C-alpha cells in the first residue's frame, strides 16, 4: 500500500517565534503566551491536555470583549480551532476559527501579518475537514497571498502543499502535482529539510496515482541523500514504501 503523508492538517501555529514577536507575554488580557506556546506543542500529541490549557486561559477573559481585543486573545481562539480540528469536532472548529477571524477584522489589525495567514489557514482546515473543498482552497490560497507578501517561503510551501492535498483528494492530479512542485521550490528556498521530505513523498504519491511511476521513482531516489541526512525512521519508512510501490506500478 502506498504511503501517503499529507501535509494538510498540521497545527495552525507552526512558528512560535512569530507568535512571540507579535504578542508579549502577560498582555492586557491576562493571557500567558507561555501557556499558549505550551498548548501549541501539544495539539497533535495530547489534544485534550492542550484544550484544557486553552479553556483555562479563555476562562480569565472578560465576558464581553470590545473592539480592542489583543492579539493573544485572537491567537488563543485560533489555537482552540486547531485543537477542535485535531479532535474531529469540525463544526465547532469552523465556528471558533470564524469567530477568531471576526475578532481580527474588528480589531483592524494589519492584514499583512503572520496572524492573518494563520487565521485563514485555520478556517481552510476546518472547511476541508467538513468537505467544503472550494472554501478550503479559497482560504489556503488567500493565506498563500499573505505569506507571499511577507516573503515567508515556509508559509508559501505549506499553503501550496495544503492546496495540493485537496486537489489530490478530488482527483485533480495535474493541479495537485503543479502545487506540490511549487511547494517543493519554496521549501528548498526556506531550507526546511523535513518539509521538503514530506512534500517529495506526497509528490511521489501524486505521480504514481496519476500513472507516472517512473517520475515517482526518480524523484524518491534523488531524495535519498536528504532522507539519510534527516535520519527520521518514519520518513524513511514512507519513502522506502513509496519506492517499492513505484517499482511495482510501472517499468523502471
């Protein structure tokens, strides 16, 4: 069976450095950015614990919030949406992401910001999990536009890869492949070896499934030095499985 490790669905807050730069610890709301960062690290591994930390922080917020909501409050709700997505509570995830996005717009914050891109990504993920692929693509590529304006190659790579994953789900292989290729270029520019490896694996899957086994095999073999350098057993297992599948799917 072909190993497929899609990137879409990774946690919303991937870069804690951005979060810390935009929100000082202990802001006016009383929220602790240290707790937000701790919760963000637990989204995938311990989502229930992450949710408990988030809800504890939400409980200290005033019951009625005016237009001057600080960035930390918006990030808190955005992170809650990510955890809800991880738990499969997709309607609630979309509701919370939409609420956070509304807070962002009401606060008249800079649309050319990492926070704006992260909010769009949170909405996109919730739409995707609910099967609304058109809305998901709209939000993923809107996020890409913000990352582009910021010169954030890693963000652009993730947005392209997430869009490619949706095209893959709906069987639009040409669009999936072209977006994975764009994602790979951006990941190389960001010098993110792990992200490159995941994109290569997904691109190989798209090649095999679209009847281009030779391209998949050549791509994976050329990535061998990168995979060995990563020394990640899970990534190596995916790539080895895909090399075997590519070899069985057509003449090599």
